[in-house]
């Protein structure tokens, strides 16, 4: 068995939503030893020069002496489709890299496959079931699906639906087709729509900074009756293509006790065994939303069920037995 570690992630001051960090923390809690950044205080241009030098030496040795270049230990590296090579620096010279990947959209695949080849990757984990299937079909790499998880301790669900301040909350990229429905309902009924705290008087953002801090986000979700959730392949098909995957947005809504309206990815439905989302009826979308808002207490049993299911299935901790089992099957051991 080859001993495996996990690369730590430094939390940046203004970073938003620590999903990769939460995964690393969950791994650490079950016994994975962390490897920290070797050059934490180096400026970006010094790091860039070091990356070029190390990569050149690595490729020279790897290509010249492939049989002699055998790494006795492995390292799990969290990344997306374009950052794997950078995030693996400088460890790929000593450790076999085992990627844990998020956001592997079609535009990243060429660079992702190139990184696999350069790093001589043998095993990967990804939060996209479709990407897992694609890699297993097209390469000799062993790919495994790990459903998206979350740190469930951050979320609050202490108010009944009828007690909540905001009627509806759209977080992240808007689905314009449905946003127009919300605007119609708002115009006719003057509903309370949760909005960022840094809006100008004309409704535009003051700057390009993130609209919410994490604490503000948790608070707004816990005070919202409805959250709108669609897969990114619906809201941004130019980026996501046909990749439909479970994202933390669904877990956040379920853990915050919100009614979810939109569309559920099949990954979520298959994972928990039912559909927790009220699917939009596009033939009568405005009437449907009004019916939900004006009889919101009728959906308390649904959100209570979703909350209990999310407490069981959402945390990264619940993934660890499966994750460790797959690693051992591939010949890695954390202890």
C-alpha cells in the first residue's frame, strides 16, 4: 500500500464558500495528514519562476528515466479543471498526485487531460458523475464519483416558513427565464425579495465584490421562505454544456429550511432517493409561485423532511468511509 496525504488549502481573507477547504478539513478529521504550502510567503512572480524551473526538471527526469521515477507516496490535491497542475506544485516531484476535482466544465477538459498526462495520474475523484464516466471511458485512469458535500454546521434552520422575513431568494447566477416570473409576481403582489446589501439606489452592485459575506449569506437563507435552484447547465449552458451536477446550493437550501423551486439534478435525486425540489411548471409558472407563497405553511413538512435528509447526506463526513474504501482499493493507505 502507498501512503497518501492531502494537500492543505490556505483560506484567503476574501475567499467565498470554502467547499474545497471543507473537504480537506473532513479528510483531516478522519486521519489524513496534511501537507502545507512549501512557499506560503513567496510573491507570485517568484512562485512563477519556481514553477517553471521545477516543471522543467520534473519533465526532464520523468521523460529520461521513466522506470526509475517511482514515487513511493501519494498526495490528494483539490482543484478544478484548469488549476490542477498549479495546485500540485511543487509536490508532483515527490508524490503521486491523486486529484479531487470540482467544476470540470467542457472548456477545461483539454487542459485537464493534459494535466493528467503530465502528472501521470492513475486515480482521480470528481464531484461530477458524467465526468467520472467520461474519464473511465476515454482513459486508463480510474475515476470515482464523490457527490458534492458541505460543512453542515454553518447553516441555521430556526424559523418556520411562515415566520420568515424574505419571500424568495435568488443566489448566484440568475436564471433569467425564471427571474422574469419573480418580477411579475413582485409587481403584482409586492413580495419581499432578498437582495445583496451593497446595491446602489438603481439596483446595481456598487462594485464587483461578492455581494454577501458568509455570515450574511447564512442569515439570509435562514430567513428566506423560497430559494431558486437550477443546475448550471440551465443557467449557464455556455459554460456547463450538458454537464448536470449536484452543487452545494441545494444542500444550502435544504439545511436552511427553504422551499426549493427550480429543477433538481439527477445526481441529487438518485443520491437521496427522492426529488426535494418543486419543479417549475412552465405552463403556469407565475400562478404556481403565487400559490406556494400564499400557502407557504403547507410546505413545512417538505422542508422538514429535506432538512433531516440533508443532515444525513450533505456533510463531507458522510463521504469519508466510501472515499477511504476507494483509496484502499486503488492501493493507497492514509496510515
